[in-house]
C-alpha cells in the first residue's frame, strides 16, 4: 500500500528529546519492511511556535513567519532522517516533485513545509494526492476529529467516521472560532475532499498506533471516507 503519514511537530518533537523520534523511525521502518511505499511529512511543533513568536515581536511579517515555520519543519525532518539511517532520502524534500523522485528511487521521502500561507496538514494531503496514495494518516496530538475543540469544550464528541464533505463543514465551523485548533486544517480538508483519498486522523503520541492503522486497519480515531 502507498501511504503518506503526517506526523505533527508536537507529536514528533515536543522537545528535543531523541526517544520519540527514534520510536517514530522504528515504526516507519516496520512499515517499510512490511512492503509499504511511504512518504512522511513532519510539522514544526512548539519549536516553530517559539521562533514565530520571537520573530513576530521583532516585526517579521506573516510570510516571513511562515518561512521561519517551514525552516523549523525541515529541521525536524532532518532529525527524523538522522534516526532513519539509510532508508530515508538524505535531505528533506523541498518540493512535491523531489518527494516523488525519492519514492521512485526507492527511498523514503521526508517533507516539511513547502510554501508560505499553509501548514504541513495541507502538504500531507497534497503530497498524498500527487503520489496517488491509498491512505493518508494524520498522527496528531488531537486523537481524531471532534465537533468542537476538545481542549476547550468538555462536551466535544469525536466522529468515528465522516464523509469528506462533512469533514470540510466540521473544520470550517471549528476554524470560525478564533484560537481553536482543528486536527486538520481547512485547506487539507478541501484537498482530501477533491482527491478522494481515504484518510485516518489518530492520536500519534504512540507511533505503534500508526503501524496498527496501516497494517491492521485498527485505530482509535476518525476515518474520513471518500465520496463517489
Ligand atoms: P505546522 O504544519 O507544524 O503548523 O507548520 P501547525 O499546524 O500550526 O503546527 P501543529 O500541527 O500545531 O504542530 C509550522 C508553521 O510553518 C509554516 C506555517 O507558519 C506553520 O504554522 N508552514 C508550514 C508554511 O508556511 N507552509 C507549509 O507548507 C508548512
């Protein structure tokens, strides 16, 4: 199966402690050894947020802040590449084409951000569409898609399954609430909708959950079902 896995920065590198990154590398190697074709997208996490906060105080504009965010996602990508030994392409892919070429060579591409004004949620969806992935997995700090922000609202309930158009509607509602964070952003939801890629959003704090989702189709999270 061809699988794109998006690993949120707060899941992969909540700090610079190496263990979680090693565990993710082992999980990716398990899927690789099982014969899956993989593409990995990593986020910026708290380190990106710290850089962005400082640069904003220094007067950087939004595009400059995005460029800083992209740089941090690629630094996180380099950490994962370091842990993946020789199976990964040696540098983070800076374009979708570069990522696809790595797959053709038989390497595992690791991507961070690609262009300003989006997040790695959209990168993962676009890359999955570009390479014709069978499955897109979001390993995030929010264990699925909820009808409200579960960090703010105790009554928030998780969807086990959603159609892609329903996902777009749910995310649009959540994003209307200033400050609340959705597990997948609206651009990513729109790409998932148009591409018809089967997508799973799950709690990525334990990388074994990603392995189980891909290998056994077993997960505790939300499945986004393509529409005809
Ligand atoms: P993330 O994808 O980690 O942002 O990219 P996020 O979703 O806000 O972070 P998490 O999921 O909560 O950890 C970090 C930042 O890098 C820039 C954006 O500024 C983003 O907020 N970025 C990333 C881009 O501008 N373009 C990209 O393609 C990716």
